């Protein structure tokens, strides 16, 4: 018996593909943002609001990733974004190879910011680098303030956490300060914005964040 | 939860190494899994035993799993402790300023092949 030593990470190939995607976006002065959350937290509604706020300033593309259906892509297109619907073939997450396929099919020439709306799931998407420059997690009020304690990894890898459905705060036992404390325990540098996508409230800091990061990306490209 | 996804990564890597080394049959593949890498061993093996049949070279390849201990470091008292037992809170000083040193690995360590292949 001969033993061949590999000693390589199982995610190595994915990391290489992801780095390639990041380099491509960097070279073009564009941004890719990976949005993760539980099912039903308001990812699509939040993206629709974000597109509204950026209308005429930033061109937005969205890759909708679901196990089935195309309702989300239709919603995005009806609201002025460029969209493509990817079916993950039963997989619970997106990886960099799937992202690349989606980008090639959608085309990013007429897009400044491309969002990946990842499969609704707080576990698996956090493990796989999609090639996005920024990870965002949406935590909605009805889910409860304990989610960062229960699913820490997705919060650890997220630069931004949007606490959504703030309009429902009176109905649910959701402690905003406790949620923030738990998010910061996962990632002390996380930027946390409280929003209501339904009521269109609290979007300014999030929109400013997007604009300033896009500006940085464009500045790097022109250097 | 995503054992099936990683199974395909392993299959691809094993196939590639087998091709590079002109191996016709792989007897076993050993993977190293950190204690807190969220991979369920039994499910990974179930997925593997299903997926391995897709490639000639891995048809009878046994999956072996080695567990790597998870260790967390405390920034305040500089202590190291077992993650699985104490989580994010340092058992020596009670601090939560801690981070994982190791234990989320997921590596392919080696494959075993017959000498005559």
C-alpha cells in the first residue's frame, strides 16, 4: 500500500475561485455583496428597497439563489434591478463556482453593485466563500434576539448586520440591545443598522455605507 | 448540514490526485475534521458511500475520519482551553475576549492506493 499525502483544505479550490472573483470585481471597480439570512427575514424586500434608494445613482444586479422557483428574480426585475435566478439543485448554499456561473450568465458590465441573495439558511452559506467582497446578514425581529448566539458563524463572517422588521418590535419580545451585544460578541467590528424594509425606515446609514464602499472600489480601480 | 456539498469537493480532489499519480484504484481517503467544524461524521460517510460510486477510481474507497481537537485562546489571561467544554468563555478568568486557535479544519490528509496500480 502506498500513501499519498495531500494535506490540503477541502475548501481550497473554492477559496481560489472566490479570490479570482474578488480580483475581477476589484479590477473593474465594482462591488459584490453576499446577503445571508433565515428564510422569510426580508432579503428580497430589503434588496428592493435598496434598489429604490440607489435608483439613478448606482446600477444594481441581483443573483437570486434558491432551491426552486423564480418569484424573487421576478420581484427584483419588476422593481428596476437586473436579476438572474439560480437554482442550487437542492444544495443548501452558494459556493464560488456557482457564483461564477451566475455572473457569466447575468453579465456584470452594466452593473455597479451585484448582490447575491443566498439560500435562506443561517448555517451552510456561512461556511462557503462566494467571492463577495462584503458579507451581510439580515436578522429580522420575529426570529428573536437569540439567533447570533445560536448561529454564531454567519455573524462572525458578516461585516454588516441589518436588523429588519423594526416596525414589528412592539409585537415581539426582541431586545435590540441584547441582539447587538450578541452580534458584537461574534464580530466586534460588525456594523449594525436597524431598518424596516416594509415601512422604508432607517435606510440612510446602510445606503451611505454602500455608496462609500463603492466609491472606495472605484478609487482603487483608478489608482 | 452541507455534508453532501463537501463530499463532492472531496471526490473531485481525490480523483484529481489519482489521475496525477496514475492511480487506478483508491483504497481509502483520510480526512481531518476539527471538532467544531459543524460536519457530522456519520452523514459525511453516508454521503461518501453514495457519491463514491460515481467515479471508477473511488468505487470502493473507504472514508476514514480523524478528529482534531478544538482549542480556544483567551486574549486577557493568555490561557488556552478546550473549546467544546467551555465555548467562548475562558474557564480561567471568565473573559469572553477569546478566539478559536484551531478546531475548524477540514482537510484531506492522505489517500491510500495499492502498489501495483
